[in-house]
């Protein structure tokens, strides 16, 4: 990608704290006060916005539906520079409504599914992941991309891990932090913050999560918790835009480059 | 195709939005509304989750054409026999309630295909469930059962069995008879091992074993065609375990071994019955090059085996003596050792 997407690094670090999200506070803060162009908007790097003295993303209304959210994300990601905090707050404002995303909610008895919702004009991938009871992912990295995770049904558990050191010996990986992500909460993740495993800890309820990855990627690294060994994995989609899209062989055989969904 | 239908299970809502369906979830109900009970035979599906039904509403027993009921999240403490009138019922869901028992004749509901009692207060696995020969899906997660009856092997139609989040310390060998099983969830229990009869689950695609107390696995597991296997948070043996203790065989054992290996003929006329039983209990040494047998005197050995090119499983096997060693045909790698752990297989994954 020729344009660079810059993120506020300080904000990344704040994401590791599992603090309560007070949604109404965010909404007041974001859309009632004038954003000072010197402090915030100049970072968007967009000529038109600089000329107007104001980044046009400030005029985005709070998203009421998933469609609103997608439209807003397209506008945000049309800019050259994007603020992580802004995206996280914007995604928090969408109050999950099952009717919006029902057609993407396809569950599988054996593993969690990834269902593509929008391709974000090539700047991001938006997808919905469906987790049946007790389903979880491997420990994985994020291919140098930025990942936003929003719970839209149930709840998920996130275990954070540090990257294994380069030494030859095997070391077990232990989580440095474990936390629950609740309905409508948004978490941010990137390679600088480490690795994580996401899972549905419930034995009674399903979980559904909305993920945004920018830039999009289709390969990442997965890790064995017992040894720290890593392996490349291809990320694939169970469905795209509501239609089932099978990958490679089904049933029975495993392949070395595992079709790992995360 | 029946199998593809299993994949397209989207949110459970669809059952309750077709004709003759009613969605009354989140409605603060503790009795059924009049318009519903006015014409009970019209209804095929009723969604009653997130209400205040602490007992099974009696009038539901008159809805004789019901196919689907969902009574999840109601604080339900008791199901009366009126449920048994529903002779067409296929799917009964009652997650997150306070149930600790079922009607005595629940096993007579032969039309049931899906039952979900996850998140209740069952301390024992209800035997009535084992009578449901047509049941395809059973969710019994997050209860407090410590024991599974052998009769679970009678549930021959089971395809999905969810038992995660209980207090099971073992699984009966009869689970291996459920040869239609495609998904088996046993995570979050206290299992020490799984029975070798699992090798008979030829249709099993996913096996969830994470968060248990499993140290080794039976070698038979490698022949399963699993697409998903979760083993994290088990005290799996990480290194090759050399058996430290080998009890030398008794004279009885040595004689038994000779008889078996040399194929000395014997019959009930020659020997007392207890010796016949003893001789019949001979087990074959795992080493295919060794034609040995053993009775009680055996060596436990842990071998690491690659599985599907992904997993490195510690398998517990028995050899007839410490000097008997071999390379199993199914393993791509050798006995694990300090050296081979570093140089061999980097593609290890226990998700």
C-alpha cells in the first residue's frame, strides 16, 4: 500500500487495560465538542480536511445499524492517517442488533467460523466470527496489521501472550493477562502488543464478534502453547457476504498449512 | 445432503419465525398469554426464553403439534409430566435454568432429536436420556455430573455430544459405540484419560479435551480422522518418560508366555478354568516385530507420535519387556529425546 496508516502508539498501550467502557461518555466527548484541528484533525493528512480546517470524520453521526457503521468506516479509512482511539470509539458506539448481522451468523459444530462482511475498498476487512460453546482460536499474531475486535453477542475471553524469545529451546507459553470482553466492548490488538488467543468460555451461550483488520491479510503465525513453536497459517472465510465459501478439502484430512480461521 | 445442513446452523432464531411460530422471548411472562392457549394445536414452535417460567407451563401440554420449544433462561425448577403429551416434539432447549431432574418417562419421547440442558443443576446424568434412541444432539454442559452411565452407549443416533464444564473424572468405554458421533466435547472436566474405544468413532471430526487432567493418550487416537483437536491445559507428558520400574515376570507369566508364543494347544479338559481365563487374557506386545505377549508384567512407555502433521501426542503403550523397542509404523518420528526434540518437527500444535 502506497499510503501509510499511522496510529497513535500511546493509545495502543492503553488498550491492555481492561477498564469498563462507559459508552455514553465517549459519545458526548466525541460529537459535542469541537475538535481542535491542531490537536487531532491535522493528523488525518487529507487535503480537503486541512483546507476546511476540520476533519470531516468529526461529522459522522453515531452508527445505529451495521450498515451505518460500515459507511462510517469507509469514510474514516478513506483518509491517509487514522487514529486508533477514534476507530475504537466509533466502533463502540454501534449498539449490536441481531437483525443487522443475522445473515452473517453462521455457526459450525467443529470450529469457529469467519464470515466476511465488507472488503473496505481494500483498506480493511470487516468480518464476523461465530463461536459455538467452548470454541477458541490458536495463539496467533496479526501480520503487522491492526485488529479491532467488538463483541456483538455473548462474551469472549482474551488471553494475551508475549512473543517467544528466539532461543532454540522449547518454552511453554503462559498468558500474561486474561480478560473478558463483553457485549459491545471493543478491543485493539497488533503485533507490538504481543499475541493472543480468543475463545468463547461459555458452555451454554454462543458468542459473535465483529473484527476489523487493516490492512487486510490472509496469512499469520500460530503458536503451540506447550513449546512456543510457530507455524504459518492461512486465514480463510467460511462465508463471504452471507454466502458459504468452502476452502480446499473438507472433512477428514489435515494439511500442513492449516486453514486456520482467526 | 444431510451433512451440509449441519454446517448451515445460523442463529437459532429461524425456528421461531416461520409459520405457526411465536417468539415470546424477553416478555416478562410467567403464564402463557390467552391468544396462544386459545388454539393450542396450531403452534409448531414457541420461543419462551428469558421469561419467568419457574415451572413448566401446564397448558403447553395441550400444544400437541409442537415441534420446537425453547424455555432457556427462565429459572425453571421443575418439568411436569404434561411435557410428555407433546408427541411430535423434536427440539427441546432449556439452557440456564435450575433443573436437577426430568420426568420419569422422559425417555418415551422418541421423536426428540435435539435436547439442550446446559447450565442447569443436574448432579446426575438422567438415565431417561439414554432411552432416547433417535436423539442426534445432546447438550449437557455446565452441570455438576461426576459420572456418565455406561448406558450412554445406547444413544446410537448421537452426532453431537456436549459434556464440557462438568466434573467427570472418566468417560465410559461405551462412548466408543456411538459410531455416528461427529463432535465430542469433553473440555473443562477432570478427565485423567480417554478410553481406547474412541478408536471406533470413525465419523468423529472434532474432539475437545482442553482443561482436563490428561497426561497421556491411548495410541489408537492417531487413527481418527480429526479436523479439530483441543488439548491445551492438560498435564501432558512433555518429555519421553523412561519406565523406571519393571517387575520381573512370575513363573506363571513365563509359562503363560511360552504356551502362547509356542502355540501349545490347550483346552478346558487340560487345565482348571482360572488358568484358561488367565491364558485368554494375554495381550500382544505393541512391537510388531516382536511376537511376544504379556499378562501382568509389562513396561509402560510413552512414545511421541505425530498426528496429522500437526500434533505431537504422548501415547501410552505397553511392551513385553524393557529391551523390546521398535519404530511404530504410524509414527513419522522416533522416540523423543533431548536431541530430537530440537532438531525434529517444528510443526507442533496443541491448540
